[in-house]
């Protein structure tokens, strides 16, 4: 009788502690999209692995994934975990299937572990019955939009070139009107060609409880749109855009909505832990499960080069502890040790954290570079620090 191999122990940090477990599981329940956004880094970028994967995750993949998540939660004594139902467009799998999978994960999770489930959708397939099904099963709904006006979303079209805005705006308003408790918020990619205040205020009309403002996924080899060449004194179009929105948000006197990037920046400036991949040095706790059961790093890495997110692992043959041991995963979670020398010497290190890992890529030397947005991030962080300093000085007077 052959003996089962004993798994290798988890690698330990310099202080002797094992790596932090994964706390966010991004499950691709459907790997295709009903839209064909012209800027999409996932389907229009350098990575082509999606072409060879099934469109939808099979029941066996979802069931095995649910068991692996529960196994990881039990092994590490997780009190909370985030389950993100993703795609493509996850609602192509059907709201009932999403609900059944979320229930399966909750049913298998160890006692005392709370599963927080979110679906990230383009909102075009949101209907009354679908939203009701998701809400009834405790699934919060996040929406991806480019703004709150038709013109903002002109590049978000379906495969026949038809605009997505009419259906997406109906879905967003339906969610806000009928199930506000299930409304997780809106994710928007920053476009410096738009008016920042007009963009922000247009999104407020959709009544999101939170906004995620994300920088476009670009890097040194494939720079983001409109980013000028690096060098002393270069313009900071993305930083300027974010600073303008920050001031509009900050000066209101009441919280119209949460903006995660700004709240995380403030927390880090105050010495509190961060919880975003875009700022700070805390290890990223997310892992992706593809429609075929492959365990991969986060999708943003696919903006760098083909197979950048691949690990060679899958839920049928490997645990999530195996993924913690993967050198690519370990490198992305290495904090300051993974940063370029210029970043480690920077006074903004603990706040900026080198920026998003994917934005550091250069074909010649991989990810050991400052973020392509380095100057823009410095513009934002220093501005927020100044506003925070002014506010605390006023409190002391």
C-alpha cells in the first residue's frame, strides 16, 4: 500500500510566523461576458488562457471548490471569509445557481465562520426576480460601471456594438430602489479624460453605499492611457483626477458614500491596517478559482503577460495551503521585501506600499519596479496627508 505524501510545511516569514491564510475566494462561476468592453484587460489583453476554459463552472468544480474553501477556513480557524462570485458576467450562470453555491459554501464552512458573499456584475442582467433571489440568499451585489451617464459608458457595449447603459442603469436603480440592503456598491475605473466631479456626482445619483475607484491596469511595458513618460516633474493626470474627487468628497461635511481608496489611504496615514491591494504593505489575501477548477492569482496579473496568473494548481488535486506555498503567490504577498530599492527608501512606503503589484511589471525585469503610477500615487497620498493634517490641526485649536 502506498503512503500519502506528507505535505510540506508552510513557509515562514523572517519572524517565524506562517503566512496569513487566504480570506477572499474569487470564484469564476461563468467565464464569458455578455459585453465586449473595448478596453477590457481580461478579454482584450495579453492573457489568452480564458479561451481554453469552459464557459461555465461545472457542478463538480463548484462542489469541490466549496469543500476546499471550508477546508481552508477550518485549518486556519477563520472567523470570516469573503466569497466573491465573479466572471465574465456571473449572472450568465443564473441567479439560482449562484444562490445554491453560496448556500453550499455556508453549509460546509466550520461553525463560527461567517461567509460574506458578493456578486460582481455589469448590472445588465439584473431583474426584479434575480435581485430578490440573490438578496434572499444573503448575496450582496456589486456593480461595475464607467460612470453615471450614457456618455461615460460608451465603450461598454455588447458583442453587437449596442450600448449597455440602458439595461445597466435600469439594473442599478432597481437594486437601489427595491433591495438597498443588498447593494454593495459601484466599481469604476478612473478615466482622466472625464470631469472628476461630474463623474463622481453622476455615480451618487445611483445611490451606491460605496465606491471603488480603480486605476486602469497598465504597466511599464504597456502604459495606461494618457500617462506621460516618466521623469522628474512629469504630469500626474490620474493623481490630479483622484485629488479633485477627494476634495469634493472630503469637504461635503457628511458621508455621501464610502470611497474605499480614500478611506484606506487615511487609515494607513493614521497607522491603521490597510485592506486594499492598491495601497499599503499588508499581504493580499485573495485567490481565484477558474471555471475549470484551476487555482490562480488575481486577474489583474493577466494585464502583464499571458499566463501571469497561473499557478499550475487546481481544486481537485491541491489545497489552498498549496497555493500559499506557490512562489508567485508568496512573492505577491512579500510586502516590502518584494519592492524595488527606490520604494523601500521612500518615506511614503507604508502608505503607498509600492502600489498595485500588477502595475509594477516591466518585461525586462518582472515586478521589481515602482508602480507605473508612482508619481500619481505620491500626488494623492501627499494631498490626503495635507488635508488630514489640516483637519487634525483644526481639532487641536
